C-alpha cells in the first residue's frame, strides 16, 4: 500500500492547469505563468515558459480541444517566458510582442549565441494592439519602462482577465532588468496606468508569486506590489541620505511596509534601486 501510494505521487504531473472561465485558463510548471484562450477561431497562448514545459501544455490542449493554435503572445523577452516559443514552431506562424521585447530577445540571444533556439515574434506593436478572436476582444497595452522596457499587458476584455506578465511579483522579490531598460520609478507609473485602465472586477494573472501565494488575484496584487516598489525606493533613498554604503544597504533583510515579501532575492530590487537613485 505504502509503496503504491509513493508511486502514485511520483506519477502526478508536475504541471497544473487552472481554468478561470470555460475558455481561459492558466498553466504553471516552471518559470512565468502561461495563460491560454480557446475559441473556434483558434487557441491564443500568452507566454511559453521553457522548451521542456511548453509541450506539456500543448499536449493537454490538443487532448481537450481540437482547435488550431492561432497566436502566441509574449509579455516580455525573458527566457522563462519565451524560450518555450520554439515548441510552437509549426503550430502557429504568428508570434506577437512589444517591439522592445523582440529587440531584447534578439540582443540576448546573439550575446548567448543561441539564436537557433529562438522563435522570434514576427508581429510587433508599440502602444496598443487589438484583435477579435471568437467572442473575445483581445487588447495588448504598453505603458512604458518597468520590469524591462518591453512589458505588455494582455487583456481578454469579454472575460475581463488581464495577464500582466512580470509587472507583478505577488509577494516575491522581483527581478529588475536594468540591462533591458528596467526602471522602478517608471514601473510605479506603469502600474498606476494599468489600474486606471482596468476595473475592480478584472482578474489579473502575473508571472510569479511567493511561497503559498497565487499567480492571480484582484487589483489588490497590483496595488500592493506598487506599494512594495515605493517602499523599496523609500528605504534605499533614506539609507543613501543617511550616508550608508551600497554594501550596508544590501544587508537589509526586510522592506519596511511590505513584510509579506519574504524569501530570497531581496538584493535584486535593493541593487536596482540603489543604481537608479545614484545614477550608477
Ligand atoms: Zn519571469
Ligand atoms: Zn521577466
């Protein structure tokens, strides 16, 4: 009995699909959360995780729905959101992202000498993109520099569900990719603009969350992360003004006002805030 139980536990798939409506769901396994929308006009997928995890979603969608893949969208260029693009080659000939996301993906792939492993966006947008897919109206929005300089929000208007990619780390210390144009002060403005554009009924999906926290939620996850960013900047600014060195600032173990952000990685936003505030 005991042995069989262990065996069963080991056979459980490491990935998880959660349906938010009849047509829209999220897939989590490793890296950034994937969202998908099924319709008679084809399946739309937002983000692609990794080459070894994307096929799990593809196989499951083929099992559940006999629909072609219509469109793959990237929220931004990071490898935990785009390296799985390659799994969609041959399934959809359309990959869509913000223009800066494509430029970043190319730059990084050239530097890493792995361009042959990329499936680049072949459609790009600047400020907004709109497309009717089945009963859905899909809108892509860009509000400026934040986690990178190419973060898009993808809104399924009919269902009122928005994938904000890595614009929100729900109770987890974020990556701030200054090498790709990230800016924490602008990030706050981007979240303000997003909160204005969406409403209190919008369900938000985000790329990452802390232990025991969800990768989806109400406007609250945007508001509290916005507050977190402000608290990080305030903490670092106060310490700079008190004459503390970068090394001393990096010793902080908590962000005052945002105690729910725990776990590793606090040095990432502290470093970014320090560099941003000192123009390093
Ligand atoms: Zn990510
Ligand atoms: Zn990212």
